[in-house]
């Protein structure tokens, strides 16, 4: 029962990341492409479901998933090759079905793979554009030998005949590399739960992949015009002039070895450590008459919190830092300070509407007895 669950009207039985297949779809590397599908390491508790399964059931209840032909369901039970041909025929008859393909795969392939997340991963690989196949080819992935030999089988020819009969736009020349790529890469991912390099971008001619008509990056964003006009030296100086009522700047979200998160609310994780503190430069501490280790009050326009002071040169003068991931409730007690409470929702980026966590005007003073 987390803090979020306590505020919820309904709590759906989602499995934790330890109980389901899960991945991160962003990596900080270029030109190599790294991917990991993390397998479950614990048996799921009770009647919990993968999050993808919950989303699929909600979409189904809302009528967002089109009727799935029997031949597609039957094909999924035979093989993924049969499913591929049946899906292409389905999309050819009803192009809008492509918009709901993740849900369709979750319903027909999820039971076969025992995971909606694996079904969606396979679908992503199957529908990957040809540029992705070029990336993976540079990493040494090509259609498996069993697939090359399967091109001559009666089953495949029959399946392809079925597609063409339905006037499909996906003849063998299109389907073969797509299916071969999906199967080869999917199997490699499943064989390497620790993660692996699945491709390499073209770092020599990567600008050629731009899809704009003129082949250039368009930096002009009309919605940002008014904002950009405000960015000049004088207006910047005015905007950065400290408010006398809140002369310091809180940078919310300090990263430390002691950072917790909602998966680790137990304070034993940081037993004996100075986990959640307000870091301040020695010059500011001396000016305010504060000493390391004492309780101080930090206040913003939104809220105030009492917190332990940490005097350190790791922070710049004029700024204070508080780590994120604290203020969690464990066995009825709150440990640390939830720094998000100090951030005002209206103090935010004008385009993305993201609260400006890294620049929160604040003041720090002694705790009054």
C-alpha cells in the first residue's frame, strides 16, 4: 500500500518489475544500439497481471479493439509465421486494425508466449522499418537458416497464397525479410536476458535518414516563438534576480548512493547513513548562522519542511540540494522529505508544462523552538 495507492479510488493488480517481462526503451549510447528484455525473477503473487495485460483488458472493455477474425486466433496457435501472414491479411482488409495492433497481439499471441509484453516486443520487431533491419545487419543479425529453408515449404506457400487471395499488399518479397528479421532478433533477445548489442547506427551518413522533404532539421517551432523572444540578456538577468523573500535556489532531485525509490521504502536500506539531507555551501551556512547536522526549515511558495542540514562544498553558493525518492511511508512512519512537495505546479516550463524542479526559489532558516 504505497502513497499513490492510498490516494487511489481503484488499485489494479499490476505485477512488479520483478514478476514480469520488462524493458527500458531508451539507451545512452551511439552509434551502438543496446537492448535488454528483463525476465521475471519471482513468481507473481495472487491474481496479479502484467501491466500490458491490464491495459489490454481496459481497452477491450472500452471497445477499442476491433473484432479479431478466427483465422488470426487459429494462426497464433500454429506458429508465428502463420500469425504473420494472417495479420497482414487482416490489416489489408481493415487498415485501421494497425492502430490497435499492440492490443491484438496481446490477445492472440500473449497467451502463446505467456506474456503480453513479449507479444508486443515481437510485434515491434515484425513491423520495424527497413532502416532498423540495416542497423541490426551491421551487428551481424540476419534471417535464421531455418527460415531460409522454410521459404520452400508447402505451409509457407499456402499461407502466402492465402494472403494474395485476400489482395494483400504484403507479398513474399515484403513479408520474408520482415518475419526473418523479427524471428532472428527476438530469439537473440530471449537467449540473452542480460542484454546485448542488437544494432549499430550509420554514424558516417546518419543525416541521410532525415525524413523531411528538404533533408534538413527544422529547428523552428512556432509554439516557442513568444518564449524565445523573452530570451535576451536583460530579461534573463531580470528573471534570475533573486527574490528577497526566497533568496536561495533549491535544486530538487539530488542523486546520491542513498537515493531510495518506491520499490525500496524500507529505511533499513540507508541505516547508519546521512540519507536525506539539505546540502548547503559553507559560505551560505556561515552567513545564516547554521551548522552541519542541525535541523533547519526550508520554505518555498508552496510548502515548508524540516530537514537535517549538510554543509558541503559539493554545492554551489546560493543553491541548496535535496535528494529525490524520500518522504516515503513505511509501517506508518514517514522517512525523509518528499522534495516534490516543495515544487509549485504552476512554476513550470511554458511548452511541456513540466515543473521546473531544478530552479525553485526558497529560503532556509533555523527551526524556531
